C-alpha cells in the first residue's frame, strides 16, 4: 500500500510525463499486459470496440492521441 506522499509523488510523475508529452516516460506507468477500453480509442483507432491490448498497442494509441490533441494537459486536483 502506498503512503499519501508516495501516491502524490506517483501522480506528479504521471502528470509530468503526460504534460511533457514524453511517451517513454508515460509508458513507464504501464505493464506489458495492459488492456484499455476507451471511447476515445473508438474514435482514434476507428475500432468499434475501443480496446487496446499490450504495451506496444497502448504506446501506438497514446502517440495518435498526443498527435491529435497536441494541447493536451492535466492538472492534479487530488489523490485518493
């Protein structure tokens, strides 16, 4: 279990990676066996299921997203 400080540190690292659009840093947060379902994936991947499977697939999806949403940024509100 993470302490509150560890959780905030993790969240800050995640935010920094996304806000820098640093794909390699972003991918450090995901396991090789990752699976993701997203309505945005339906649109970006032209896939009616919106499923992304595996780290390589996720990286390709995120790259498309970062290209399509070049101004994407996140702000930390809280960590639960």
